[in-house]
């Protein structure tokens, strides 16, 4: 008898014990979603701030590269993911380059599949045009978020995950953090310590 | 390699005495307990928390009552997504299976994110025996690995360590770095970040646990605040998931209330930084991700609890809230217990899993305050389960003779209120004369009076104080 068979046999024995005790079956509970109101973007921006991130909004007529350059506020090379390669990254003052290898780049730009207002989170993934590890190797991560992708609750985010249809999807909320040394909250434990979002209306 | 702790009652008492005499530990635990329990209290004040908790408890209970159905569904869907599911029902079986996988893929160096299941099967020891180098990637786990200790808490493995102790460990183990470097808490985190980066790069195999397994899609859910679970697997060729059979949840939507309660109860915030949903191995043309995904599902006596009075323990989501709020755990930390699961979870679970003859005494290390019941995000009646173990120990005549005799006398007194109140008054009067500084009662009560001042400011019984206050 294999371990698998033994485990299923013990599960069946457990069911028999429960039945013998006259236990009433517990129905599969329906999920009741929180009610969040209509101002999802405002809620998302507020939640981003509460989770140590910063949300910026692209001004009318402003280029994404210019907005990113403003956010980056440094002379470092700014790496960008394949999923945002179609943007015009030419710039007079900053150097943008497509990040191929998982190097520890100081600044990296990628895009989210969706934003989640309830928690100020974003859904990101790996895939054919996204290298997920780059988002973990950098100090400063800049995420482009289309306002049109905004969802309200975590349950709505759960609906988006199969639609994204990638091997690994991440619900990211704020920078990497630890409280393992003396109970003090320290950002940048392993991944980004600075997280900026550029909301594209 | 870790030494298997002695789980006899005598060894437990010895560890308790040592912990009580360790001033650094007691101070660290006191600070730690305050911050964790305070954070949880703030987070569970949310107006919907009670509803989410009910929903989380019902989802977990429903799964347990239909475990075979959901496990089969998970196995089918994860296999279709490209994972290979392996089943193990004992520690030896699990150690053999996982080390074989590592050897098969020629992995001499492994990175591993925090997983209580791998602690249950003593995976680090099994790897050491086979010459496989493993590095823990969660900072707390990394610290206890350097100290050659097991974790003392399910969420904060190094919560018993003071910053001074961590500094000493880093100075000792990162000897290639200048000894006079500054090592405040930020510098320690930075140093571990850099050291771990090298380990990620050097390893081809990444091991993680799984907080939940989603049946209808074969998805694995992991939760970390540091992002180390993703780093562990994204640079690896092979991802091995090690988790318990009870972790399955019907749908992704139903996992969301569980994630809300898990994060809040653990004191980590309303949601932690990284929640990862993994389905299958790397697909053709994916830019990164492991090429092979194994999911090792472990039983380790879990299914023996199904249908018993202790079944509710399998709802546990390992948030550590019961430990953060336990006044007993907060005094001595997790190592006192000598078991993988310390605190109320261990005290309730282990006497059922390993028998009251072996670990029944753990249930007595409780003050019965029920704070663990109140904060548990999946409504496990931990105190009632501990009381049930104590009753069973008493009925089966397990434990010290003197303790059982005292329980008999106490039980006899409790059923005779007039004699009980007389005895209570007499005892209080006695403490006035014999308690306090000279502690003459100590000889009679032994360890019970070691850490307590048996002189009460008010010698009235609780009932007489209560009736006086009503007047």
C-alpha cells in the first residue's frame, strides 16, 4: 500500500468516526465580500501610503519616461521590464535600459496587471514578457498601474488571477519588510525598500 | 546538526527553570510579547473581523470534512498544470523523498524559505546527513540556523534572540567581514541581505512551504513579508513545496478571508507584503521561474485526528497568535517546550498526536486564561482541548503521583462548596502567617511558590470580596 493510499484510507476512517459521532456536516460557506464604496482609486492611494509605498499620478500630457525620471530622482541607470518596453524611454538626463539579466539594479520599472483598492496592492507576474525576479532584486521598484485595472476587494483580485493566466502571480503590498531583529520594522529586508507606483489614468 | 530535544517531564522542568533564570531571554520575550500582541489587537478590531473569522473557521472545517475530495481535486489540477505531487505519511518517508529529489537534480546547495513542515520532519538534519548544504532564507530562520537552534515561534523564529545575541552570531559566522563594522539592526538586515543573495545565486534548488493549496486550480499560495519565498524559487531550477495535507482550500476566492485573518492574527498587518500564487512549473518562453515543480504532501499523523474531538486543531493556519497572547509562552519562549510547535498550539496538539503518556504534561503548562481561544483566527477551542488532555491524563493515571493526588483532593473539594470555602479561608489565613518573604510555605508547595509571592494583600476570598463590592 502506498503512502497516498494509506493517507486516503485514514481520511475515510476519519469520516467514519465523524459519522459515528453524529456530526452535522459543515456546509461550504459562501464568501461575503467587504463593501468598499465607489472611490476605489482614492482608497487605493490611501492604502498604498499606509503600506509604506508612494502613489504618483501621471499628469495630463506627461510622458511616462519623464514621470519615472522624476520619481527616480537619481543618476542611476533605470532598468525596465520587457512588458513596458513599448513605452518611449528616450530621455535627455536619465539612462533607461531593458533589464535582461537578474542583476541587483538600483531602480527598475515594471507594470502591474491590476491594482487592489482594499489593501493598496498590485497584482504582478512573471511570464513571456516579464521577468519577475528583477522586481525582487532592486532597491527601488517603480510599478506602472493603469487606473482601468483597479479592482476593489481581495476576492475581486482572486478573480483576476486566472485571467492573468501566468505561472506565478504576486499580490504585492508595500516593500519587503522584517521585524526579526529586536521586533523593529525594517524595510528592504530582501527585496525593494522603496516602492513607487505611477498611476496612469 | 540539531540535537533532538528531550521531551520527558523532567527535561521540560529543567528547561523551564533555565528559562526563568535567563534574564536576557525574559526581557526579550517581554518586549516581543508586548509588540506582537499589541499589533494583533489593533488589527482584529476591524468591524468585519468576526465575520471573516467565522468564515475562515467554517471553510477550514468544511475542508476537513471533505478532505479526500479536495485533495484529489488539487492533485488532478496541479498535475495538469505541470507539477508532480508526492505523498508522504511519515518523517522518514518525507526525508527520504525530499533528499532523493535533491540528489536526482544534483543539488548540493539548497535554499529554503520558512516552513514549519520542514521543521516537523527535521529536514535540515536529514540534509546534513546526506552532505547537502541548506541555507534558510527567512531572516529569523537564518538567525536560528546560525545559532544551531530550532525556531522558537512559528512566525518569528528568532523572536527570543536579543539584538546583542544576533550581533554575536553575525560576527562569528560572517568572519570574512571586518570585525569592527557597525552592527545596528539596519546594518544586520543589510548584511543578511547581501549574504543571502550569494546563496540564492549558488543554489539550483529552492524549497518552500505553502500556506494554502487551492483545489480548483492546483495553485500554491505562499505568504512572506520579506519576499524570500519568491527569491528562493525564482532563481532556482527546481522548486520543491513541502506542506501538510490539511492545507487545501476549495477556491482562490475562499482563500481570501483566510489570508485576511491569517495576516491580521499574526500581527503582520492587514495584509503582508508578498502573497504568491504559483501554478505549475515554468512555461515555454517564460523569462524566469523553476523548470520543475514538486509538491510533497505530508500527513504525519494529521489524518489520525480527523473525526476525533481534536479535529479542529487541523484548521490551524500557523499564525502564531495563540503564542503571542499566551502568558506562559511569553515568560520562557518556545524552546522551553522542546517541541516543534510551542505555546497553546503545541500544548493542545501534541498530546493528541503523540499520546498523553508522552506529552500529556504539556497541557498542564497553561493558566486557562483562554486568550488563545479569543485570538485564534479559525476558532480552535484550544483551552478546551488542553483541558480534555488533562482529564485524559488524570483518568489514565499519567503524570506524577503527587499532582494526581492533588487533583483528586481539589476535585473532592470543588463538589463540596462549604468545605471548599472553609479550606480557601484557611489557606488565605495561612499565607498571611507563612507566606511572603520568609516563604515558609515554599517547603510545602515546592516549585509552585518559587516565582510567586504567596502573601496576599487581601485575605478575603474572591466570593467575599465580590459580595462586599456589591453591597
